[in-house]
C-alpha cells in the first residue's frame, strides 16, 4: 500500500461493574474505510478475565464475543457489507451501543501504512498480556519504524539503503547512507532486546561490528575516509552489564545512539529527515 491511510481502532473492554469504573482490555477492533478493511481480535486468555472477576460466566461471555466477532469480520455471513465498511463512521456507530459489561473505548484515528501490522501491534499494546512474556524487538522491526518516519517525511528516496560493502574477509551490509555538505553519514541499526540470559550475544555482536568498522575506516577508497561518520542506533529495552559493555565497544568506533523505546527510534529517524531536508534546501 502506497502512503498513509487513516485508520480507526477501538479497544474492547470487559466491565464487571460500571460503578467501580474498573475494566480489563479483552480485544481490539480495527477499521480502515479507505481500504475496505475491518477486523477484530479477541483475547484467548480468559483465565485473566476470571482472575479479574471471579463471578464472570466465561461460557456466556464467549457467546457474546463470538457475536461481536461475526459483526466485525468480513469473512462471516453476518459481517458488514462493503458499503458499510467504506463508511468512515461505521466503527463509531457500531461501538456506541455497548454500554453494559461489554464496552468499547472511544474510537481513535491513526495514520497507517501496513494495516495488518498496525492491527497486530495495537493489539499487542492494549491486550499485551496475550503476548507470550514479551515479544522481542528485532533489527528488522527497528528499521521498519525508521522507514515509516522517513517515508512520511519524503526523504526515503534521498537515502541509500541496504548498502553492501566488501571489507575483505566478507561482505557486510549497512542500513542507510546519506551525504551532507562535507560529511558522509553511514548508519547501522541493532536491537539489543535480549533476555538477561542471552544478553552476552550483544557483546559478541558489538565486537564483530567494531572489527567491521575498523576495516571500513582503513579501506583504501575515496568513500571511506576521514569525512565519513559511522553511526550506530541501538534499540534497548533493559540495561545490564553485558548490554552496557556492548555499547562501550561500539562507542570506540562509532557514534552510538541508545534508543530506549520506539519513540526514541522515531526521534532518530526524524533527525535524519531534518538533516536531509536541510541539505536539499541548500
């Protein structure tokens, strides 16, 4: 899908007693009228609901939820028609009638590129106990976040991406490269989102790439000289001794940016966008 599409979502909640103003998130509905897309994902972890309300009738609750799933799924006979899905108010109109034990949060709007990916990530965010312990963030996911920001700022085409470089013993790949007036910026992204037990992999990765950067700096070409900045963006969830050691190793050979959370990744991508845009204006 090219460009952003405006999509809507609403969180499905179980509310045992409105007077207590307590609820538990049990699902998420997602609607993109422009792409005729609508779907809902509901928790499979009903033990959480039983713990939250030990008087709940789970069998009856599942019957109600199946009805809602049918109403908001295009693959069912009772699901909405295409004309209904194309109505930008469809999700708002459907959810407003749920006011008792099953309720929906106010409908919110987001800009989306990959509908299915955004749908899954929103579900993970709001119904996060359904995700097994923790879904580890990969380097590809870090790049996906950056690419979305770069595309939205219309600088994506101005960057070299996925640059393969022969350093002698092997061919390595950097993620982004762009030029300013007097500098060349070369960027490699990492995710050090490891469990504590596996965090020693971060130090091993850092050692391998520190070696790669040394080879790049000593490579006898006009491109890789003193006018090149090597930058590493490292996604980090939790710090520990191994992670901090890995960062120190990378800092010896590169400018190292620590990204604690997706917002930090987006901020870094925005800074690249601003630098590229400023260079284009000159």
